C-alpha cells in the first residue's frame, strides 16, 4: 500500500513537471501552431498555473 502511494505521488509530480514544460514551450517558442490551437492545448493541460496569461501567446 505504501508503494502505491509513493508511485502515485511520483506520477503526480511528473505530471506537474511535464505540464509546466509544455506550458513554457507553447508560450515562449514560436511554433507552427496557430494561436487558437496553442491556447486550446494550454487550457487542456492538467495542473497549469493559474497565473498563466493566454494573451501572452503570439
């Protein structure tokens, strides 16, 4: 049971890190995605920071 709790905690932390990395990549690096697609991707990420500003997308 303890092992399950440890794995669940690690997966939660991993998900947070992956979401932050994707948020950073989609906001700061110009990608071939249109603004609306980047906005939808960012909105669908779990654990995104509430301070993210969708108007910052260019």
